[in-house]
């Protein structure tokens, strides 16, 4: 029985994803990096170079690099650690950290929601998912990929969900922000939710730093300090409300949904607030047949930040110890490396041994339906 599972690690995609895995008809419009005149790499999506130079994307994907102002201005994608793009190197990192199994998420491809053209978005997801399948093939019992799907077109998202499920992929990724001004409880998404439930794959909501999607931070903050602080938790809180209170889980009772990389500290407040509104204003949401917290406890998961220790006892007392997983976030700038597993152990140290085992491995095994 696997006992230590990194539920949310990352990869730093190599150039081969957009150069070799992308279908030729879409290659020029694919998510990619281009070298600017200043010698640094810029993110390019659908033929448009993004960013104003405030944030070096390479530095954001290297442990501790963004903290050092001088160093972060000179790093390129050639400097990202091998553990981000080479499966053999990643296995070495996992061994060093004491991680038995890792579930891996994109870095560049977290920006796939920025693609406007649904056909380009679908091609981008296929390219990444095919590369990740090859990446994990090196040691498939320890390396698992999560697959972005193009929610820009719900039918395409359903098609890609079914395709990757046949490849053995345990989870698909969507962003928490609205796609094309549609919230996640929009009826248009029903084919996608139905496909995820039918294929028994988890749906992971995972945001990313610097997206141009409609969001709480877009147009309000340009300083990365403020943008990064709110882009993950605010979007996940809204997505959690839309999926639960908007009736998605009521309509699809076998669906498993997870909210990643936003910390777990907001959850207690949010469940209490949703339950209170259900008690006092439930007539405005007649599709709900039970309290929002009950939907969460039976169908949802959340990842803690490694330093979330102060909140753990209150979350367990809230009755969600079966819903909490952890993620290393390696190799992103704000990950703890080396030593993430030690930090996680410290965060859950005040809990019962049973609760610790659930959070460190058993809950992730249930989320990803490991057998």
C-alpha cells in the first residue's frame, strides 16, 4: 500500500512539447517560449507574446528563484531543473524527498485557458497529454500525469477526457476562472461533467500565475506580489461555490472534484458561509438537496500548503480529514525543496496517526482511484 503521495507536483515542459508533439497545423499558435532580444524567454500563446517583463516565467518555475531579484532577471528556460522535464531526474528527486508516487501538473500549460480558439486549445491539450503519457511511461507505477482539457469547447473537453481516460490518466485539469464568461455551473458544461463521471476520472481545478483569463486580479493588480496572493484562493473559492451551490455535484453525484494550490485555510470559513446561506436562502437554490458542506465531504478534496499546520486541527474538527491531500509544488519558485515532506509531517503532527496517514497518502489514493 502506497503511503506517501505527492498529489500536486509540477513539470517544466521541454520545448519538444510544442515543437515535436504539437500537430503541425497548430504549431505556430501553440503555447511556447520564444527568446527575446534581452536574452530572456517570453511566453507566446496563439502567436502573441505575453507579459510586460515584470515577471520572468523561467524564474517562477525554479525553486526559490523568484525571491532573488538579481538572479530572477537573468534566468532562462535552459536553467530549469532537470527534475522538471526529465522523468529519470524526477524519480531521483522523489527518492531524495521520500515521495513514493507523484501526480504531475503543468507549468506553461497551466496557461491553456488563455487560448481563445477552441480548436487550438484542444490541440494544445492533446500535445501536452501525449508528451506526459510518454514521460510517465518511464515508471508508470510512480509517475502519473493529470491532463488539461479544453473547456473552451465543452464537447472537445468531453472528447479529450474520454481519450486520456483510455490512456489510463487518473485526472483531468480545468482552471477555476470563467471560460468565455461562463461560470463552471453553466449548463453548457454538462457534457464535460458527464464524461468525467462516466470515465471515473477526478476533475482538478488548478489555477496559475499570470493568466489573462477573466479573474479577480485581472485589471485590478499589476504587481506580482498582489496578483499571486489572490489569484489562487479567490478563484478557488468562487469555483467551489459555483460547483457546489450551482448544482454540479447534485447533478453528478459520482463526480470527484479537487481544489488545488490555494491553501486550505479558507475552507472552514467558506463551508460555514455556504451552509448558512443554504439555511437562510436555500429557496434560491432549489436544486440543492443537502448542505453544501455535505457535498464537499462526499465529493471534494483540497490540497494543503506545506505550512498550513495551524489550520489542520480545526479542519479535522470540521469533519474534512478525508478530503485533504498535500502537494510538493516542485519545482516552482515557492516550493519547499529540499525538505517538503518533513514540512508536511510537521503540519499534521498534532493530528491523530490515522488522520496523518489519510492526509499524507490515503486521501490522494482515493482521489485518484489508485488500486
